[in-house]
C-alpha cells in the first residue's frame, strides 16, 4: 500500500484554522469523502490543493442496485434477482454506474490522489447509509453472499483496469452494527467471519490490495475485534481497522438532534477526556492499535454545519458560541495525528450537510477552502497561568482536557482530588460556574473534595481560593454554608465557614491560627472543601486554590534529588529495576503476587504494576550507600478493601521479624480506586543499616481485594540530578535530523530519494555494522517514545533490521519493513525508552549484511 510520510509543512496550512501546531503531529494520511454521482474534476483538484492525499469514493449502492423507495425516500432492496447488481449469468445490469466509478478513480489519479473504494450501502441493510443490529443482513446469509459477490465484481473491475498502487484500500463494510449485538438478537451472521470471507475472496483476485475493516468503538473495548488472526503474519499488515468518528451522535454530522449541546461541556460529560476514557471509547481504539501494531483509518469524521450546529456558516470569523465545532475538530484531529490515525473528512460536496455545506455547489467549496486555510478562530480557553508570587501548590481546575476532572495543577502530594458523593450527587468540574468563565470545582449538596499536601518542611502557610454558591440565597438556607477542613493526622479541623452569594469572593485561611489546636505542619496533610446543601440545585463553586508559604516557593523534592534504586515492573519480572538494590530480586512470601498490565504510565498495555491480593508479600533489600537523607516514593492504589482487609508498606533495619515498622497502612477507610493512583512519599533516613529491607504486604480475604504498587523509587535528597549535558533541553516533540548526526560508521548522506525533510538523509545500506548516532539528545529526564522515519525499497515485507541502543543499553530490534516494495518514507515507533537529564546517546546499527535503510529523521515524543 502507498504509505508516504505526510510532510508537516503541508498539513500546517490545512489545519491552521484549528490552531494545531505541526510540531505535535505524526505522519498520517488524510483526505475527504465524496459521492461517485456528484464529485467532479474541480472538486478533486481543490482537495489536492488543500493538502489531501486520499479520497474515499462512496459508490452509494443505490447506483449499483435497483432500489425500491418508500415514502421517506430511503426504502429497501427488493428481493429476488433484482436484489443483485448482476443476474445469475453474471451480466451487469447497470454498467453505467461502474463507468462512473472508473471515471472518478481516473479523475483522482489525474490529480495525484490515492483512492479508497467504498460501496457504502450494504445488502440486507434497512438504510443505505448505515447498519443496525436488527438488519436482515445478520439474520439471513443470502445477504452476506450477495455482498461477497458484489465485492468480487468490484475487485475484478479494478484488476482489469490495472490502476496499480493508485488504489489505497477497499473499505469492506460501511458502519456495520456491533456484530456481538446482532448475535445477541438472534443473528446468525458474524462480522468477523464475514470479513474473513471477503478478505479471502478479494485477495484471490487482487493479492496486494489493503482492506479496511470497520468496527464500532465498543467492539474494540469488549475485545470483539479478532481480525488480525485472519492471516499468517506476512498478510496482517494488509488489514486496516477503524470506526467512524461521530461522537457524540446527537452533536455530530447529519444528526444534530440536540441543538443545545455544545463542545466542550463537562456537566454533560462531553469533553476530550470523555472522548478518550468515557463513552467515546477512543482510548480502547488507541490501545488496540498499539497492542497489535496495526493501522487505524477513520473513514468518516465531521460535524454538521449550520446556524444551530458546530459551525456557523453565516459568520466565518465567529463560530456559533453554542456549538464549539472548531474546538471539537481541533481535539479530534489532534487525537488522530498524535496516534498516527489516517482519516477522511465527511464530506465534500455531497447532498448531506458537511462542514463544506452551504446553499450552492460553488459556495460549499469556497467555504471548505476558507475553513481549512484559517478563516475560523480557535476558541479553546487559554491555559491558566501559574499563580503569581510564591506558592507550594495550586489548582484552578483547568487541566480536565487530557487527564480528566480533579487531576490537574502541581505541588500536591496526591495525584487527584478525592470526591465523596451525597445522595447520589458527586462533585463535578463545571464549565459554567467559575471565576473567569472557564472551569471550577462544583460541589453539589453535601458532597466534598479532598486532596493531600506535604507541609512538613514549611511554616506560615495560607490557603487562598475563590468561592460562590448557587441556589442557597433564601432564609431557609441558613447554616448550609461551605466548610473547609484541614487534617494533619489528628482529625478534621474546621478552618473556614463560607458565606452565601451568587458572585465569587476571595478567601484566605492562615493555618498559623490553628497550629497547636489540632493541627501541625506535617506531610500528608489533607484539605477538604465540603458543601452543606440538601437540594439538587444547591452547589458551591471553588476556583483558584493556592497554597502559599511565607514568601518562598517549595517545589516537590524530586527536581533536586537522585534515584538510588527503582522498579517500575515494566520488564514483567520480579528481578527487574535498577540502582542500589542490595538483593537481585524481590522475595515472595505466602500467596503468589503477580505483575499485571496497567501502571501509572500505561502505554499500549505494555506498562506493568505490582498486584498484591490475599496474603501476598514482596520484599527487597536496600543499599543506601553513602546517602544519609533518603526518602521512599511510590505510587499506589487500593481497591475494594473491606471489613478486616488491610495492606501495609513496611521497613525493617535489623532483619528481625519483630522489628517491622509500618510506613503506611491501608484499610476499608483508605482512599480507594480501581484506576487512580496516589503518590506516597516518606522519609526513611533513620532506617539505614547494612540490612534494610522494604516490604509491601497484603492481608485480605477476597480475590477482588487488591493493593497495586508502581514506580518505586529510593531517593537521595541531597544528590543533584541536574548535572550532565551542556545543552538546553528541547521541547517535546523534539526533532533530530539524520544528516546532523554526531557519529557514524559506513554511512553516507544522500538526497536522491525525494520526500525527505531537512537537507538530506543518511544511507545505511553498506552492510552489517553501519550505524548512525546522535549523542546530543536532550529533552529532559523521562520515559519517551522514539519515532524514526526511514525508506526501504526492498521487496514487500523485506526488513532491514537495526539494533537500537540508548546510552549503551540495547532496546532490541528496530524493524524497518518495506510495505510496498517502493522506496517510500515510513515511520516506526519504539515506546518506553528512558532518557536521562542532559545529553543522551541514541544509536541505530544495521545487523545484517543488507545493511540498514535510509534514515531521514528522529523524533522524541511523549510516551
């Protein structure tokens, strides 16, 4: 298949209206949907001029088969011979429609566009534009058999026309319903089996064509998508997977039933976070792509245009305030680009209202070009600034977009605000009630939010915040005011009682006023904001929480510390980790603990975490070395502890069983979550000995009671980890051109193969041992994803493998596979690569006699 690196300079103009920075984009292919009956040469020329590389041509099966219209204009296919577009003797009944298909393909080729063939309306579907779980297709195999016959004829037509690699892919079924749902309704036709039969028949005619297999998003979530098992490994790369992007359906293209729904809307759970992790299910699609190393194509993505919809076509410089379609497009496209999804917009010059929709053919095209070249403005709220002056921690509740509500800001001990419901009402992050019109915490009825902070090394602390009330203004609401509690280990202390009012007011709490009266300046101190309402419309809005101390900023210690030893369990063994562990592996007692998929830095299901259940125990000896000021830091989540269940983090400096000391204890009253981590930190300097042992222990009764542990670090607080590296860190994503490499062997710089970026590329084809190296990679300490753009013109599926080493550590094979046999630029990712502060050395070394590929550039991306 044609897989070319999409030049970022070309996509910049395409997406400038959406304020998407090209530095954040990956190499993807995109374009438009068109109908074979309406598309013309000028349409295709306009698409190409806007940066499109591919066009999805919908044949609209009404043009290929006899259609029986009913009163609403949709209708159903007739039974019998008329149901098929060819008769029993194989004679084409409507040849002019295949002529239109060929005309459209040739016109796209003339404009330099690749083509996706989409027959669109499936035999045995009640609608011509989508499928439902109740369609006859799933009940009677004759419809599936007719669909296979149709595709065999399309494949033969394409083969006979000899279009070569101009055909990007075949899209086998448009918007199939959840086959699992159809089977649950008594269906007997399975979607996976149908795809397998289609793929087998088509590849007997056109062995090299790529096939798009559509599934609804929840099929990725429930594990139904089984298509990678169709072929042996040398054929799986011809399968492309993907749903369409119409989330939420009430908001997006062609439906728009709820004209009051705007994007983003946190109260209605219609945000980027919900798109990924909520009902949108898109994180499941991302995980599937990464788990199976496959490709994702989004055949349709769009928001309806019009005065009441996402785009306001009446004022190109002022998108409808109630719509937010520009923000929706920006978020969706950024998600696609960041994860390497290919996609085609729905639609261009079609009867349905797309974002090119207006009152005439010419106006639709003009509006689309204007939009894609920057006529619309970005309305995303600005990133909230860091508070002025010195502070310990703050939160303005703005960081909902990628991490979800109650997870943002910095300086806190716990990763999230813990929310407690009241009568079924949980606090929310609201886009309606805030100081500056953006976001705030909205505490409904008597619910509450709590977060912990370390105050053990400071004094003279104040808590500053803004607050207001809603629905609490009459005299019957006396005594139902906001309350703020602080707990340093001896119980909740009431430090503030708010007043009611519809306007925001600022508050300052001086904790010195309460020291000695139940409070001390200690680590792991909790701060709670609690409502006292009793009605569903009564709420308390909290915004711009800032914890300050006597004129000095005290950031977390990790910036000026060094990790003596650590373990993330990502190697899936109990003998992993690195640094100054005094024992080679974790000792295991009682039941068998496991290393499970997940973790605080979960990436494509590859990250791991320690999972303790029942009476599991793991322990490991620590070597402090010369360090005297040492802390333990780890992430934990406690799930489903109840009754007498407990879990402990312990340390022992003598080796005697009676000398275990509890650093942390968890029980049924501890903060519990199935997904969210809490970061724990404790000073362990006083436990230094020649035999110091760290232990994590579970004492629970049920299989569903867990203690999860991840990212364990033993930290030398007196060490300076900022040393190393003379260059300033580059922002992510960081780009390193191959021709600017700092070291090499048996390579040369070339420029004969077009499509590269920069001034050239590095040719590693001289043989085994050829290498390219960058020793100036500086993006700051962390775990990153590496992406290399390469070209390999060998036969299809030929590999020019290289070994990847980072700072002298091998990360195995970096496969550089030719997908087409043509010398086209492609990319390959490698995840979970740790980089140090300062300069790092990254090397690719050819490992076979054929040498390595052509290398264009290296990207360092977020993991």
